[in-house]
């Protein structure tokens, strides 16, 4: 019994962490992962119920598991249908640009795009 409770607490903690900190940037994938972890928690709780009842003839844990997983899957489908998919907002890091000195190996890069023709003509003249 104590092992089932500890395993359920571990899986429950994993589910709570996925609820607090979304595992993916795209919201639809995060909801799918969170609800599938909830299905795992429901199965573990039904395992504890089975051990607690200690009756091999009882169908209560099977009914409880079927109902709880059915509710979670149904709510997952409703959430996925109602939610619109969109591009996620991603923060971009704006790096400070330092002035580059001329590169001896690549004069076209240091000269810039507008002066490239002049550099080619100078090299051809030499």
C-alpha cells in the first residue's frame, strides 16, 4: 500500500509541475501532455483504490478508472477543438552589435554590400 501511495505521489508531482510550468511553447501540445499525465494519475489512484478495497470480485476500481479516464479524455478533446492554433510568442534576444574591423581574409564582408563592386574592381586592377 505504501509503495502505491509513493508512486502515485511521484506521478502526481510530475503532473502538478507540468501544470505550473508548461512543457512546450505551443499551448495545444502542453495541454495534451498535461492531460495525459492526468490520465496516469487517475490510473494510479484507481490502483490505490484496488489495494484499499482488497476485494478481487469488486468492479468499483474498474468503473472508477473508466469514468475518470473518460472524463479526462473528453475534456482533452473539447479543449483541443475549442483552442485555436497559432504561432507562439517567442522572445528574441537583441545582441549589441560591435563595429567590425576589416577582415583581410574576406574583404567583401568588411567592405559591405554596396562597396563590393569597387573592391572587386580594385583587386582586378592589381
